[in-house]
C-alpha cells in the first residue's frame, strides 16, 4: 500500500524540528511525507508534490491523505494529470482533513489587510496577524485560500474520474491562539450550518466528495496532534486513531 501524506501551510511544522503529521511516520512505515514550498501557489506546490509521488511510487495503487491546503494541491495534481498520476489510474483515493474547498473566512480577513468594521473583526485580525508573524507565515500564502479564489479553483479543477474523494473536518478549539478565529468564523457565518469550524476551516467548506462524519473533536492544529499552549505541544485529541481510520476507509 502506497500512502502519501500531503501537508498544508498553517501549522508550525518548521518549528523545533516538529513533524507536520506528529507521529505518523512511525505509525505508517513506508508512507511518504513530501515537503512542498510552503508559500508557493497551489499549481507550483502540486507540481512538486506530483514529482515526489511519481519518484517514490512508480508502480502500485496510491492513496493520499491531505491536510488543509494539501487537499487543494492534490486536487490540482489530479485535475491537471500531473506526471500522469490520474490517467494511469495510480491514485485511487484522496482523503482530505479540513481542506478549505470553499475557502476560509480567515483567509478573506487576513488577505484583505483591513481590520476595520465590527470589533470582532478587528480583534480577530489583530490576534491572527500576530500569530502568523510568530509562526513566520506570510500573508501572501493565504491568497488562494479565500472564498473568492475557491470559487474559481473549483470551476477549473473538476474531480478526476475513477478517484474516490473523502472528506473529514474538525470542530473545536484546543490551542488558545485559535479561539478568536473560531469566534470570527461563527460571527461571519451566513447560516447556522456554516458556524462549526476548527479555527481555520468550517465543516461546510471542508466537505468534498463523501463526507465521513462524525466531525473530529479537534482544531486545525490538533488534527495533526499539536496544541500551541504549552510544551511539549501534544494535543489531547488522538489524531493517529483518526488517521488510521482514514487509511482503513480509503483502502477497503
């Protein structure tokens, strides 16, 4: 079984030598965890991802587990048939975790560079820009994660025939830095159904293909096994159990 774990951008994988998917390399021997340019476009990230998948797994069925922006990278890879990974039928499934398939209000807020308006908006903007600065994440990296960009992306990147698409989502907050983001997404949600979120992506936006409920009791960081409150930064959420269930579902 050829497993690929595709990473996003909004987690501290570059801090203190932390893995992006904490503990997954040991839990899934033989899987690959391709490193892609963190602040590049989806198209450029997808090209690097495709090259690394093709090199690692020249034959055999491939299943991709993707978090956040990594899901968009993989959808781009499949739609564009990069390295022939779609037409060859090698990639059998894509399972996404809190991928902003329909964009993120947080990206809308931060890319706008306009903290004006309601106090909730101003507070969220101030807290989140500070957090991104601490994590050394550039705002430009969020440009393709806005709701407007998602509409264009979805229109030009149809699903690949023969590939199974599954989606998962988290709801909650463990890392206190995400509390203003959770509140902001709930505040701007157009309907009650759009309120549940993980501090970056709503459940509605995370839904693509077949949604595999129930939602995880996790925020955007704890979906990967992390909390940013205190060392050693391990989340209470059993993310490895979640990942094992995802792999079992994709490969059955």
